[in-house]
């Protein structure tokens, strides 16, 4: 009896899976634009293989960056031409149904977002300043902000009687305000939030000095 080492066995299994994987056929094609990822997803749609699409290594960067919707938007202009052999050289494969394929693309967008959300939620829970990032995010009508989103925020500290009264924050989407009540409800202080913003690279706007007007020399 021949004993196979673990690493060798894993290699054999991996190569076997590759051999057994359905071959990608050319459905969406163009000589001048890169439509390979649309073609990959179209193959999964043709086979109605959602799990395969969600785990395909070529599509992972869309899922990880939550950019599947961009791929879906790009696909609209191509899928409708499958079956047009004269102008687009894209014969329809056996079993092609445009409506079912388009529905698969839509469902893939939804499923991919679920995968992204679960991973992000897991990352959020394990990363530092969880409550502070939730307080910042809630002000921006989000559940929370991730650390790499903080650097996209600008903020200004507002004071009354020498004490912080609120924090104005804004990103590319909206202007918002963090009140003392919001901080208290999340069990954090203004100092905690300010530290999180500064440590995360948010841009701090300072209070502008009042402009002194020089009276005219003569009327």
C-alpha cells in the first residue's frame, strides 16, 4: 500500500477539482474591451450555479470591495447582444435565456452584498474603537464606519463655555453632527470620538479666527 503525504494529496484533490470544473465557454466577447469577468458570470448564469459564482477567484475582488454592482451595470450593454452573430459575433449558447440570465446577475449582486456585509460585520466587531466608529457611522446614517473610511471624514469641534458641545463631521455624502446625547447613548465620550477621528486620519478643521476689518481712512 502506497502512503501519500498530506501535501501531495491536497495537490491531487485540487488538480482533480480543476479537471472536473465546467469549462468556461465564450459567451460575451469583444476584441477591444475587457469583458472576461462578465463572460465568467454569464457562464455561471447559464448553469444557474450561484455558489460557483460566489466562490470564483476571478470575481472575489468585486465582492471584497463591494463593487459587484459596477460589474452588473457594465453587463447590461453586453448581455442583450448575445445571439447577435452578425454585428457582435456572439452566438447564443444552448439554453440561453436572457431574462433568466439577467435575473441571475441581479441575484448575484444581492448575494454578494450579503457575503460582503457578513465579512465586514465580523471585521467591525473585532477591530478597535467599535463603539466610537458606531457613533460616527450613525451620525452619517450608517451602522458604523470602518477604519479606512475615517480618513475620508472632515470634522470640527464645537465648544461652548470652553467645553466640547458637539462635533460637526462630513464625508462625500453628507454633513452631520455628533451630539453629547448620541455619544452618551453609545457609552463613549467626546474625547474618545475625537481620538478615534484623529488616529484614523480624519481631517480636522480649526475654528477660523474672526476677520478684523480696518476702517476706511476717510469717508
